[in-house]
C-alpha cells in the first residue's frame, strides 16, 4: 500500500480467511497519525499512534471472513479520516 495526503492505493486489499497480513505504514507527514483496524463486527483489533516521519509494521491475523476497516486520522482533524478495507474470503 502507498498513501498520499488524500488516498491510499489500493484502497481495498483482498485476502483469505486465516491469512496473516503484515502492513508497513510510513507517516510522511510532520504530524502524528492514528491507525485503527476493526474486524468485520466493528470491534477494534489493533490501534497504533504513528509519530511524524515514523515507519511501523502491523501484523493483522484475519481470523474471520468479511470486511476489515483500516482507518487513519490525524489528532485535531476529525474530517481527515481515511478509510480503506481488507476484504477476507
């Protein structure tokens, strides 16, 4: 995945139930960002703060079929939420 200020490509990732996905996230901005991953039932399964100019790796176990939400936002900018999906079959 590659992210700019306003979009991520691809915005939907396909995977299979039981897969483990490793996502590398690099915050190229000068502000901290929040990263949140929710399972198909909407439960938060992972949450990280990514510092300015920081790169992290996140491991996600895809135990259930369905759409997992991958959300990023910047503190104090509630309108700047970016949503993407991990679709698991």
